[in-house]
C-alpha cells in the first residue's frame, strides 16, 4: 500500500476502486473481440491484479498511455493523447474501449469522450468520480466531477447509447460512476438481462440514490465548515 497515493490509501477513497473492480470482474466475461485500456498506465487494478484478466473472452488486449507520471511503462503500449485528433489507424480499431478514472484529469473532456467513442466498434466502458478528493501531480491535474446525467449525455452526444449506469453508495465513502455505452443497445440490453444491472429490473435505481446521498454529504460538509 505504501506505493499508492494517499487518496487511495485512505479507505474512503479506496472503497470505490474496490467496488468498480468488482463490477468490472462480473461484467468482464460479457465482452469479446479487440479491447484497449485507454490511459491504463500499467493496467494494474490496485489489488495486485491486472484488468486484462477481467476480460477472459477478448482476443486482443492493448493499453494506451500519454506519458509523464503514471503515463507509460507497458511494453508495446499505444501512445495516445485524448485531447488531440485521433489517429486514423485508431478509428473503430477496437470492439471494447475501457477508461478508468481518467476523464477527470483531461481538461477537454468533450474531445476525450469523442475519441473514446470513435475508437470503438461496439462499446465504451468508463469509470469516473462523482465525489472524490481533488488530486494532482506535476504530470496531471484534476478538473472535473461527473453526474450520471452528464456522463450519459456525453456519450449520446458522440453517438453511443448508455445501457448501464451504476454507482457505489456506501456510507462515508467516495463515489464512482460506471457507465457502459454502445452502438448496439438492444444487443447489450439482452446481454444484461438477468444480471444485477438489468435495466428491465430497475438497474438504474442507483441514479437517484447516489445523487441524494452525494448532495447530502456535500451539504453536511458545507454546514460543518461554517
């Protein structure tokens, strides 16, 4: 744990990572084809494992990085700046595009989301913070926090339909959102049928609960600061 940044050593900020890892492990077998973990650094899941092992049915797994601290180190990695124009060779080069807790560090979040969507032939999976301590280094800054509605609109703006948006909401912990958006919504709704995230069974209920609890936490912090 000593090599982790302070905000991940603190259990309040580590718990949403454990939650998102658990969701990705359970969803992972549903994904197939070519996959890339965008801005994935070493592809480590902060639990001693690697995200590539969460997706046993993909045939190819790449990692992209931009450079700087926690921005390089995987042999054969794809070099990618999410704010720049996407190289033509990467347009719809992958079936699955994963991006875990990166968008908050990219100032031009519209360009970044556009590039994530353009890289995918099928699905994009993102994890973003809603309520988390601000964290920066010399190599990256921390610009944004996301609501579920804002995240879903970003995907629709770039032509993908969200089929799953879920969040952790344990008391006293930071909050992440995980969203799956796709070019094939009906096929993915069928794949999600019978899972805990089946939209037909109220898989979006975490939406309102997360917002209520998150706003409640912010209100309590504001009152205490007065």
